[in-house]
């Protein structure tokens, strides 16, 4: 009887090993697929950002304001000037 239990135990261990190896291979495959998908999406986003930046620069060139500062920069400059005026008063 002990010989049969030992054989059953060895078979059970072998079956569990095969099961775990298959599971790990499936997980690795899924992880690789997800990783590839994420990298592709990041690359696509980078390309879209570059296209958007180029479109903005094209629009600025069309409007002839390529060398001027943005509205945000101008509002900051006004704020800085107001602080200087307060400091000198």
C-alpha cells in the first residue's frame, strides 16, 4: 500500500508542477501582450502630441505671432510689474 501512495503522491506532484508551469506561461504571455499594448499606446500618444505641437506652431506661424509670448506669460509679467509697483510705494 505504501508503494501505491508514494506513486500517487509523485504523480500528484508532477501534475501540480505541470499545472503551475502552464499557469506561469499563460501569465507571462498575457503580461507580454499587455506590455506591448501599453507601449504601443504610449508611442501613439507621443506621436499625437508631436502632431498637435506641430499644428499649434503652424497656426502661430499663420497668425504671425511666432515670436510673441503666450497670454499666460503676459499675465505673469503684469503680475510681476504690479508687485514691483507695490514694493516701490
